[in-house]
C-alpha cells in the first residue's frame, strides 16, 4: 500500500498554541483563520518567555538552513568536496554494499578540481574530460555535471592565465560543443539531466571560451638570461627527441630557423612513428617520395588519423586490484594487502571510462 502522507523530508506543519492546546496552522482553513485572529493579540501572553525563545530559535535555525541549501543549489561555482580522495569501485550489489558505483560519483569523489592545479595531472584531467564529453556526458548526475563544468572553467582560466596547452583545451571544447549541439537538437530523443535552458547557457559559455582561446595572444618574454636560441644545436636536437606528440614538434619548429631545420629531421619522425605504431600499420599506409624514400613525417600524421597514439602523463589515477579502490597515488588509500605496491595499476583516461561501463 503506498504511503500517502506528507514527505518525511519536508520541514513539517506549522503549529500554534491556543487556550485549548496546540493546533495546526492551515492558511486554507476558515475555522482556524478566525481563531488565529483572536489569538493574534494574546499570542505574546500565552507564550511564556522561555517558550517564545525556543520557538524563535527553531524558526531562525530552519530559515538559516533553508537559505544555505538554496544558496548551495543555485550557486554554480559550488564544489562538492569529500574527505577521502579515493572511491571503492563495485559493480554489483552484495550484503554489505547495495547498488554500484557510477561515473558521476567517481568524478565527484576524486577531487579533479584540485588536480587541475598540478602540472603533472593537468593533461590527464583534460583528456579525461574530453572522453566524457564525447560519449559519457549524459550519464553524469546533476551534481557531477556541475562539478564537470566547474573543473572545465578552472582549466580554461588556467590556460588563459599561463598560456600553456591551448591546443589541447581547444580540442576539448570543440568536442564538447559538438556533442552538446547534437544533444540539444535531439532533445526528447536523448537523455539530458536538467533543464534544457541550462544546457543552452552552458553551450553559450563554451562558445565564449572558444572565442577567448581563439583571441589568445602569446606575450613575448623579456629576459636578459639564457634563451632557447642560445643552446647548442645538439641540445636542441635532444629536446626535440623528447617529444611524443608530432604537433608539439611542428609548433616548436616555428620558433627559430634552426629549430625549423631540426624539426624536419627524417630520423626524428621515423623514431616517433616507431614509438606510436607497428610495422603492420606502416605497410598499410606507406608514403614514398619521388626519390623512393619513406616520408616519415607525412606517415605519422596519416597513421594518427587511423590509429590511436600512445599517451604519456606525468601522474595518473591508480587502481588497487586487492581493494578495488580508485585513488591518486600521492593521496593513498587504506590498503589491506601485504605488499600494496604490487597491487597498484595505472589507470589511463580510457580505462577510467571503461571501469564504469556495465
């Protein structure tokens, strides 16, 4: 039989003390309305000083809690924080645990807002947000959506301030805006948590961010010390060989004529292709010059369109196979294994998404 009473989460009825005892105050009740008028003048005399103080304190406390709750719900910059920076990943119900862990819950618990400030984790978090934007945006809860866009706002403002990684964030915003355009056009057919007007405002914010990044001007550093151009050629070559992204090599080659010449080195692009791709993939997309030489630079960008490249991150999330807990390694977690380090596995952004596919 369904419960037809008042919701237990509501603040309750309003009561008034009369000469006949406590009565419920109902604005729509005509019988009580007259009695309330009669008791209005003598209300102060019926309540003694102690009862009146308790009544006022309770009323003030309830109003204060309600204001804080409304402020928290309406403030878009409010972030949900948790004391533990780890989460137990469970995919089925047991006697001890009911339900399962969702992607949105993990996104709330793992403190990505603070991870953006860490240079080692910045690329990792940006890549994770990009994967969520492509396929998992509709699976986020309302709170997770708020946290997602708060983290994204923090990332964009960081790029605008320090002028680092603009190309990575431009790609992220492009994928996110494309996904939102499709979802908003198909409203009713797709599942969007929240009011459609909120999503339209978010899309406008994303377009505004894209415009700001498009107008971003790199300021020239005025420094009388040693610059990149003062380094020997062999050191500049070693720097280029450290890059794992071809676009970074192309961008650095535009700084000086010397770097431009070094960035066209065939051995550099050959090593980059061999790092990211296999020999079978080379045979399928072989590009030769007029002289019969392999064009490794063109091959790299051609292979990049068909196959995923290897990803490198300064720091990643880790998964403990013994405890089934996802955590940041420097934060740790309460592991019960005899040799905890042997149970830790680095989690790539794609692996993070796959953990919550049921």
